[in-house]
């Protein structure tokens, strides 16, 4: 089956943009692996991490873990220099814009491009790289708040 990204896609974050990390409200759902990586990076306990950097997001009978936002909708880890936890950033951030919803069709890629100036610019990512990003997210469930307390 031929995919619109068979020959790869260009993407490079544009300096100063920060739109995907700020401006609009949203959720950065964390997996257990994301949380472990961030706790280790920040050198704090899971309890402290949840209290300072996370919020509960009710979802049915569970509360998922998402990063906090500042009142202006900036990610809690976004500062004037960019992402303060870049080396340990969550997989949701690491894989953007190579998400299944964005790669669903050429049309969805073009729609995302309307607000992301890095799409179709800069580094050419091969089909294999893109599929690796997709695989990184496949089957990854958001962490459940109460289970993180037991880390």
C-alpha cells in the first residue's frame, strides 16, 4: 500500500514558534515510562513529581496523568530557552508531528501545517524514521494517577 509519506516528510521545529508547547490548552498524557524518565531526570520522588508538575484528568473510572499547564497554557516545562526537560521529554512530545492522526492522510498533514511552521521545512525524515515514531506511540497507555503514587 502506498502512503503519502513513502518518500519521507520534512520537519524541523522553528525557533521561537513554541505553539505545540504553549498558546492552546491541551494535554500531555504521560506513560509510566515517561514518568520514570522525568523523575530520574529531575531527581525527585514520584509524589513530588505529581504534586509539582502534573494534574489529574478524569477519564471514566480512572484519572490519567497529564503535565500541568501555566495559566497562559504554556507547558510547565517550557521556559524562555525552550523545553527544560528536552532530553527526558515525553514520547508525545518526542514524536510530534509524526502522530497517527496527523499522518492519516495528506490532507491531515496539510491541516496540521496551517499552524505548525516546521511542517514541510528542514530535515527530511525517512519513511522508516516516521514508522519508528508511530511505533513508539503504538499501544502506549496513559499512566493512571493512583498507580503512579506506588512508584
